[in-house]
């Protein structure tokens, strides 16, 4: 009965997304990307005689979480074919041309017939799923064919659906997973308590990713010039609620701080929102600076209090110019990546909804991150961090946290090599 209801739910989800394609761009991409998926996949793998290693991620964030392991497999197994699949169109569209995979495709909806056909076409030697992608029918089909499949960067809580009394049907598939590489001991203990023993505590692969990013510095002369004028707060992946907090804060006008604002999405309405809030303080768009001769952009930045990055793909490289980071999303579903600024030794600020992110909880407890709910709290926090000793202590804790938690990819690869 539960399997029937699950399949019915998947069909309803796919049908709902298909209907939404008429007014929602992401829904249109999701639907069109899966049209004739089997034929596309056959064509992409036509004539292939090499073993296929299949990696699956939900979206861009999970791709970044699995990226270093994917790169390690590319280096360790150059003779094998690497297939990368996505659930979300936003991740697929950003990564469809990545050199880390030989084939990039959408994962079809998790129906039994799709899972069987997908495995018939791909015939993977092994599969790696990143973090939360627990698709029942694919797991069942792989277990039935004795295809090794793994979950990396996984996290579990006792309150998760799998561990409730009525979810035994799904929990049985978790017991058939070849190995879980979890982020922390609490996740391991949660699996142990439910009779799942094939567990390794590897840590968070994102730490390995941000350490590598730090070593691949990219120069941005206008931003370096802007940052040299005063202490710089890099506000990354901010939403409208974050922008309101920043714009209403008196710190936007303080001489001690300037703001580098990177919106979560580059939409005209959001950029106008930022400009409206910052107009009295002086707001400059990065795209405008790029069209100016050096003398002009220097003059523009001399007057600016806020510089908005209105292009995608730069954020992780910009934290190196910062003194403090403000991470967006904390007034919505949850905050974005706090490890990217922490690796540079930046104290991290964010909104109140961060409890689901273990690294954020750890950083708060250690004294390297600070949740803020109001303008008054934001101002007080920045005032506190204006003290050099307080700032330096938080900065050192942040950088040390990332270094201490790096090495997950090496741990995972050590075990995979034994089995592959």
C-alpha cells in the first residue's frame, strides 16, 4: 500500500510540475528536460564500453558538495565513464557543460518503470548520491541488481521520516545501501539505532571544496580597490528580507564599513530594491564598473557605500576581500553556504533560521558566527566586531573550523577504492 501511495505521489508531483510549466520557467525546464529522456541517454552513451560511475545530485548546492569527490574519481579512474544526473533544472542548467562528467542528464521521475529502464541503459558499475536524494524505486532497483550505491555528506535526525513507526517500508531500502558517509557522529548514531551499520563518519565534503577554492584566487581589481577603503562586509546570497535589514541598518552609512552585496538571484526587481534602499548612501553596480576606464571606476567607488554584484558565478571568490560575511536566507527556508567565507577567516552573520545547518550551529557555539534578527542586533554585532581583538578571535575560530573538518573526500575515496 505504501509503495502504491508513493508512486501515486510521484505521479502527482510530476503532473503538477508539468501543469506549472505554462507559467513557471523552472517547471518548464524540469518538464522539457525529461522529455524523451531515455532516447537522449541512449544517444549519449551509444558505443560506450567503459564502466559507468553514476553520480546524482539534487541541484547546484549538492553538486558543489559532491564536486571534489567527482573530481577525485575523474583523476583516479580516467578510464571510466562518469555520468552526472540532476533533479533540479537550476543545477542542470548551471552545470550541464562541466568537464568533470562525460554525460550530464536529468534523473527521470522515481517510478519503477523509469528506474528499470534507466539502469538498463546506463548499467552503472556503482552509484553515488549526494546528501538527501533518497529515491525509493531507484534504490530498490539497484539493490535488486546488486549495484553498489552510496550516500555521501549525509545527515540524519531521529525526527526524519525514515525513522517513524510507519516508514519501515522505506527504512528497509536504507538497510540495502552499500555505505553511508555521514557528516557527523549524531547521524551515525541515528542510523545505528535503526539497525543500519554500514556507516562511516567522513565529515562535510564542502570543507574540501572551499579549501580548494581558497587556493584558486581570482583577482578583481575594482573590488580590491573598494575593499581597501574601509572594512568590507560581503553580503552573499541575500534575499529581500536580508536586503531590508541591511538597508535599514545605520551601519550602511557608517564610515567603518562598506557593503559588497551579492543577491541570491539576479532579478531586475531585486537590483532595483537594493538601489532604492541604498540610493542615499551611494550604490554602484559591478556591471557598470566593468564598462568604465580605470580612472572612472575608481572615482565611482570613492563615493560608493554599497557595491552590488549583478552577475552570477563570483561569490565564492569574493569573500577573500571581506572583513565580515553576512549570509542570506536566514529569514526564509534557511541560510546559504557559511563555509565559503569561514575558510578565509571571516566572522559570519546570518538570520535566525540556521538550526538545520550543522556547520552554522557549530560556528555559533564556537563564537565565529552570530545570528541576528533585527537592525539593532545587526548594529550591535558589528559594533562588537569593530573591536580588533574580538574580530580576530572570531576570525581564527572560523578558519580553524574549516581546516579541522577538511579531509572528507580522502576518507570516502579510501573506502571506495577498496570496493571498486
